C-alpha cells in the first residue's frame, strides 16, 4: 500500500511510528500502557528532559520524588527502545530487592511478546528460542553468539550472569534497610562498584534512578565522585507540580500532611535527611504533652471506655546493679469512641527478674492491661513467667523494618493529635524522660529504655485493635 492509499489516521500513525524509532519519549507514549487502566502512558516535560540527559551523559543519576515515573520511563520503556535499536546490547537492571527486578523483567518480556505497537516500531524485536526467557533474564533474537542474556534483573548482592554489561540501570538500589547505617551504606557501595560497575564495557552507559534516603547514600557518593546528577522535587522553583496529571496540587498538599515534615522533605522534595535531623518532630511531642495537661489522676480501668485497649509496654533489662540498663514500663490505653491514645503512666527501675515479673503482673492486674514484651531471649523468659500468672501477654518481634513502621505510625498519630501524655498537674519525671528519648530518637543510635517500651506498646495496640472482639467483653485477652 502506497502513501496515497493511506487514510489520514494511518498516515499520522505511520509518522508516529517513524518518530518512535528515533525518540525514546515518543516510543514510550506510543507503546507503554498504564498497568491499571490500559490507557497509553503519558509523559511530561520532566521526562523529556531526563531522556535528553541520558542521550548526553554516559554516567547519569536521576534522583526524583516518589511515583515520578522513572521506572516506567527508563527501566522498562527506555530499555525496550535501546534493545529495539540494538539487539546486541547486554542490559542489567538492578534494584534493592529481587521481586522488583522480576516485575520489571516480566513487563519487558510481556511487551516484546504481546505488544502490537512495539512490533510496529521494532518488528524484529523477538525472543530468541535458544536463549533464557524467564522472570530473571531474557534473550532476544540477535546475530552475535554471546552467552550473556539481553536483559537480566538482579537484586542487591545477587550474582550476575555473564561477564560484560553494555547498559546498566540501577533502579531504586537504595532502601531503608541498606541505607540506615554507615556500615550498610559502605557495603552497598562496595557491591555496586565491584559487582556492577566492574563489568561495564568500554563504551557502556550507566543510569542510576532512585529516591534519596540519606546524605551519605550511594546516590550522594556517586554525585561527589563526578557523576552527572539531577534532582527532581515534586514541584519546580515556582511551586508548580512537575507532573500535574499524576501529582496535582491537592494531592501534593494531602501527601505532605500524611508524611509530615521529615519524610515529605525526603520523598517529595528530594532533601535527604542526616543523622542530626529529628525523626519525630519536637513540635508534635510538645502538642501531645499539652493535650494531656491537668488530666485526671484516675488511672484505673473503671474510668476506661468499654472496648478500650490497655497495654503495658515492657523493655526488659532485669538487674539490680547500678551499672545495668533500666527496665522500662509504659502503660497506654485507647478510647475506641474518639480514637484517642493516652500514655497513662511510665515506670523505670533496676529490678531483678522476680521483681520485674511481680511489677508487671501487679500493674496489669490493677489496670486490666495486657503485657506487651519484646520477643528476644530475655523478653521471652519474662513473658513465660508472666503468662504463668494468667496475665495476658503479646510478644512483639523487633526488626529494622518493624521499628520503622512503629515510628511512622506514631508520627502519623501524633500529627493527627491522637496521643497525649496524661499529666495530673506537673509532668512526672519518668514521662518527661520518655518525651526526651522520643525527641532524641535515631535509627542508628541505641533507643532509650522508655522509648523502646513505648514502641512495643504501639505494636501491641496495633495487633489488639485488629483482632475481632467477642461482644460483651471489655477485656477479652485477659482471663
């Protein structure tokens, strides 16, 4: 069929296809589809600028706000475009976790096998029947006899198939777990440089895509070593959204409220925190203190709303020696009618094992509370002894991820004015020390005893509130 026989729409599409073969942005808009709606993926001016930078620099970092489209634009779309133009490429895509890379490889393979738009642009981009084709690696039809896959995905610290890499795409290799301490950041940096960068061919390109995590994360280190780095906040210098279709002003404002100052700065404004930044905003702690001023001295369960959760968070360190850490107990209760949470009372002391168990049991019986105890070696022994007295116990396992979840939950609830420090007149000293430990909290430093007990209580509240409750029983977890 010659050009004179084509309809207007067919002529337009033909011109679009021709343009897609030379322009990755046009290719992405023509080929890629929204995973949820199936509609074409629409790029923005920011994405156009990113692709121009990728054309210009062989070592490029794009540190962006969350949900900026970087994975779709580069790890999927640009990788397909590059492979369509040169099937001989050996591409490696690395992410912090293997499931993420498998998702990316699956998307690439799905487009190659099923997309009619992709086949119109690159009709020869097809699977190699003799090569691997799975969630970890794929090989397309090519003239070379290379044993390396065309595209492979690896998680951090995973092995790489083959010896050489022509295009390296690091997509979110940093996360909370591998960026929270200097030792972990050093370990990731060594792996990236030795295992990934060490395999680049002479004319290879490397693109790093991610959200900032720390002022000394891998992205910051690459920038200091000379990589071309661009940081894209969710708004430009005029305060307007860089991608209004995905991030309208109302959504940005709502997300800032949800994330609060520290996380909003990191996730939306691309301002990485350092160890000196407060994780829990002191203003939020001050508000929780003011909300509980001049509270009643009534602590007993008789003053508690029906259906409330009462928890005694326990941080165990049973020893009566003056040099030993203190055991800390923090009693909290909830108001199911209003959603409020109260820090009712705080204790700390150097008790031996029997004294600690007796103290926990007496407090729980008096206030009809459930003991929440961290399930480490010492905590498990205390939990077993408390259970023998018929007091309810919840065991809470603490990992880096669970601690982060508890702190994020606390910050969110503080921001919503749900927490108060219950103070009858003057602020009790143990409660003041808890507030101070929360102000000074850091993921990298030793957590204060009272704060540790409080975080365990928060986890227990979450578990108990998600449990179905038998009707007519106010305290169903204690017998």
